[in-house]
């Protein structure tokens, strides 16, 4: 109730009064559609889906209000959500197909066009965002269902909320107007169909994934292949060796090639002679993101810039456990804030960082369960869980050494509830694992506190 009231007040403060009707309509859609999803025949998903939608809506509205107050626009400073909105607007109003118009733009244009026709006004960002938040709520629900399919048992909703809705990277990538929620929903539906042994349906779900981002289909194939291999191969060690070898070769090879192309494309842009070579363009587009990663703390800076073997080996850590630093509400005081480079705001209070604080603190609870889940799955996991872990590893490698995009990390973050649930079950059933969790949690807390203290003293 509090979250819903907060969203309504936020819409009024943003001057989007009629957009509240759109948000409420989508809320009803989430409730009705989630009621059709059953687990074990008698547990529906309405509570989870509605809570996820309200939670994402609340923080998405807070983020929009922050941007409007500080920068005069509800769009994020990265510019990607503004780009998607512009392309959807051009498609809906002028029927203009740009060079980069894709499936996500079409969905937004159809939705926005319907709103414009109904309310007889141009659609706004706050008209489109509820669709994204509802899709992200579907991702949370599908992630929970997949965990049950693989484990055979559920988990407390508070743990699911911390593992996914408490993850800063996941929430930030879904409260903005990005295509990640739609892509992940199709991806998870394909995985669910695969576990129901419906191959044709799996292929059908993978088609829009390929349209949205082809690389995710390749990673999805690795998941399907790994889960199949773990069921058919007698040696678990053989599967680990195969996937490990592929991961090491991909990491070191892609890292070397990708960084060379990155430097080449940066030079090309600097001299105004962008060659528009597809992969070079892709690597170039990571420049702003890498700059943001460097601003996010000294760990990311050393990992990205340092070319030593040790630095390459630990490069996945910022993507696995981001963030661990508390950003102040006043972004002007902190150069590590992703908004710290922009000094145009007058007040520059970023209340969305309150969620960032919550996300950092949630690691104290989530990391022990994750670590225990990973370890148990490595040695004693079921074939499906082991396949998921191998897919998880390949995704981490792809993000850390090839794409450098934090949003792409959502491809493996959607499996955090699975491994956290496995860890929780082991802690509940084993005294040894329970003792391990009680040791790991204080260590994680000390690391977070120590990192924040050292970072503050270094400024």
C-alpha cells in the first residue's frame, strides 16, 4: 500500500496526472495475469508479481523525479532510455523506421500509440515505464519458477527479494526504459519450456531473444547444452573441464582482441574518422560505460585499467558483487558516483541512492547463501543446477571480458535466486553450512565497511 501510494504521489509531482491511470491499468494486468500462474497446483504468484511491480515502480518513480529535479529531464544521464523513447516516438508518430529500430522499439511504439489515441495527447516516458516495470516483475516471477523447476523446492520470498530485487544492477537496469526486461522474460520462458522438455516451444521463445540481442541466444545455447551434457555425461569433471577451457580461452582471447579494438575505435572517433565497423562500433559504445565503472570505485578502476594477469583474473568481481560502496545523497560530494561528473544540478540530491544503500547492505545476507549455493552445486548439484552454474560462469566471462556492460550482467543475475535458494536450503538442513554462513556474513560486512572507510580516507 505504501509503495503504491508513493508511486501515485510521484506521478502527480512529475506532472503526469493522466499517466497514473496507465500505471493503475498495468497494475491490474499484473494481478490478473499472475493469478493464472500456479506452483504446485495451489500457490499463485500474485503476491510476488504485484510486490515486484510496486517495488520497481516506486524506485523507478524516485529515479525519474531525481533526474527531473537535477537535470530537467526524467531520462537517465546515460542517454540509452532517451534513445529508445525517441525511436519509439518517431515510429509511432511519423512511422519512421530508423537504422536501429528493433523489436523493443516496436513494442513501445504500439503501446505509446494506444495511449496517445486513448488520451488524445503525446505519450510520455511515464506512460511507457509501467510496461517495463510489469515485464521486470514477470522476470522476477519467472526466475522464481525456474528455481523451483531446477531445485524441486521453493525459497522464502524475502530471500528472493534480496537476491534479485535487492540487487542494484538488476533494479537500475529495469526501472529505466531498457530492453533488458523484455529480453530476460523471453529468455526465462525459453528455459522454463526447456525444463518441461518442450523443444519446439523453447525454439519459439528464443526467436525474439535473437532479435533483441543475438549474443544472448549463443549463451542460452550454452545453457541448454550444459544442462543436457550434465544429464548424459557420466563425469561431472569432464563437463567442468570443457566449460572451463572454453571460458579461459574466451576470457583471455576476447580481452586482448576487444581492448585493441577499443583503443582503435577510440582513436578513430577522436580524429573524426569513425569507420563504422560493426564490432569496433560495439566496443566503442562501451567507452562511456567503462568510464562509469571507473567512477564507481577503485576496484573497478584497477580491474579495468590494470593489464596484469591477476587483474584479469579478478575482473569479474565488480560485475558479480556491485556495488559495495555507499554513495552519498549529494552526488556533487562524490566523484565515484555515476552522477558525480555532472555539476549542472542546483540541489543535486539523488534520493535513489537510498536504494543503493539497501542494495549494499543486502550483500551481507545474500553473499553467504550464494557462495554456499555455488559450492554445493559444484560438487553435489543436480544435473540441471550444474548446467545452470556452467551457464552462469560463461555469462560472467562474456560480460567481464567482452561486453563490459553492467546491464548484460542481468543474464546471469537472474540465476542468483536459484543459487541463493540452494544455499538457504543447505544452511537450514546442515549444521556445518549454518556455521559457515555465520562466519561469511561478518566477513562480508567487514569487507564492505573497510572498503568504504579506505575509499573515504583516500578522497
